[in-house]
């Protein structure tokens, strides 16, 4: 059994490469020559399959603990493919706190499929499952942006008892910290744009499942629609993945320390980090994941204070997305979740600020945050150009 770190460090190398390349080669080609007019070789057309993408998918599947991984053009393409496993007339149950784009797709574009937001930790789940026709239960844990925790094993037991599939969007964790398939889920979904890529330069998504028939259904549709990840982005993602464990471990250490420091400030109504014991579901989280991740949220006293905090930090870029080497800060209400339809699931409150902790020097990150919290801008801590990033 090779360790996660070893698999990562040596991942993506194509054994059959004729030149013995020691890092993943980029097959930037749309077509592959055929030996004759009537037979295909191993690869024929990149929309269907490509050696670089396949190397990426084999590594991603290994990281999830087995099965087959499919790389998509974005996290949303991966989630759309997953949600559309539900057929018209069937129902989908969704966690209450979800990425805004996932809500938008589920509410507006899943024709003929009824979606309901459910408190998955309550009796509501059993009641909704008992109504029948549930094809899929989909949720995030920790959720974006509220960092709510859902007990993956418990949801799987209930859903499987009712014949429903379970899909976990584990973007906030990456497979380095949590592997939903090992907890019983049928599908693990990620926006690889976040921690998996880790450098803020790739838009990508992935779905992994141990169910071969389900994987084939997803692959056939992806081929028909052309929503697979391009060779170049597959290659970039492979490059980012090779340092996944060291990146996540380091950023997570910093996130934990910053969460503790922020929690000590009287300026916030609450500070939330799944790796701290005062998170309301820290025990469940600890039972299914290896650490709290890189996201910290703070609830400010007012929307003005939230805006001031976001604008006064210098080392945290004001930007959507998370999980990159550069730290960022956002107000999900105005940014990542602005696309969520108003109504069925409440939008995150404008006082909620989400921090994504990266790989900068943690002392500098802490000084920057504390100076913004205290309403003064430190002169020592600036971005290298001295300008706002
Ligand atoms: C960003 C995000 C997505 C969407 O992924 P894209 O790569 O932006 O399409 C889905 N789920 C979660 C939890 C996310 O954070």
C-alpha cells in the first residue's frame, strides 16, 4: 500500500510513454492516427479520451481510494452531470448550505426533477426519503460558505435504505483530508478549481465513483456533450496535484492558528473553523476528515464591518474561490453566492466573511488580519508592490 504522499509525488507519469518521460506528458492533440480505416486504437479523439486526462483521472481515482474518476471542464460541469443522474419525475434532496452555482443549476436547469433543501442532520431526511422517488442526495461537508458539517455515514445509511444515491461535494476538503467513497458515498465531487489545482490557474471539476455502471453513464454523456477537461488543463491540474498534501497540510496549520486568534477577538459574533473543538459538529467532522481545512468564517457585527474587514486586509486578496496558494477573503453574500436564486435556501448573511488561508508567512497573515480587525492598517505588512493586490 503506497502512501498518499508517495502516490502524489509520483502521480500522473505515463508508464507507456515511448520516451520514458519522468513527469506527466501533455498530449495536446485533438485526434490520434488510426492504424487502418476500420479500427480505433486506444485513443482516437480527445473529447472521448486523452492520455493526459486519463493519467489525471487515474491519479484522482487512486486518491479517492478507488473506482473511476472523470474530469470535467469545471466543478459546475461535474455537479451538473451528477445532478442529472436524476431522471424526470424523480426527486433530489439537497443540503441546506450549498455553493450558489449548485443551487442555481438545481433550481433552474434540472427540468422535470423536483429539488428540496433538507436539514440532513434531522428527522427531515427520513421523512423526505419516505415520500419516495428520491434519486440522489447531494450535499457539501464542510459546506460553502457556512462550514456546516454533515455526517456522511449517517446520510448514506438512510439514503441507501431508500434506494437513493449519495453524492458528496467535498471541495472544501480535497481527498487528502476526506474520502467520501470510503465513508459510503456513491459519488465524490470536487471543484478542482479550488484546493486540488491549488494555484488559482485552472477551472476544473471531478466526479469519482466506485460504481462502474454509474461511471459509464457519466462518461457516455460527457462524451456526447463534450464537457470533459481539456488536455492542457488536465496537465496543469496534474502539476498542482503533485504538491497537494504539503500545500494542504501547511495552509491548514495556518488556518487553524488564525481561527484561534480570531476567536479570541471580541469584534466578531462568531468564528467558525471545523478543526476547532468549539465548532458545533467538530466530533462528527473529526470522525470523517483529517483536519479542518483552509477555510475560516467570521460573522461580523454588521455588514459595514464585514466590508471594512475585507477591504482593510492587504495580504488577503478580495476574490471568489479558495484553496489556492494565495490567501483570499470574500463576502459570499455579494460574491460566490450572488448567483444563488433568492428563495428556497436562504442566501448567506452579508455579515459573513470567508477567509481562505494560503501559503504566505503565517505571522504576516496574522498581523495583517489583526490590523484590519483593529481598524488600523499595518505599515510593515504590505504586498510586495506596496499596492493593494
Ligand atoms: C467553486 C465551487 C463549485 C463550482 O466549481 P467551479 O469549478 O467554479 O465550476 C462547486 N462546489 C463548491 C463547494 C465550490 O466551492
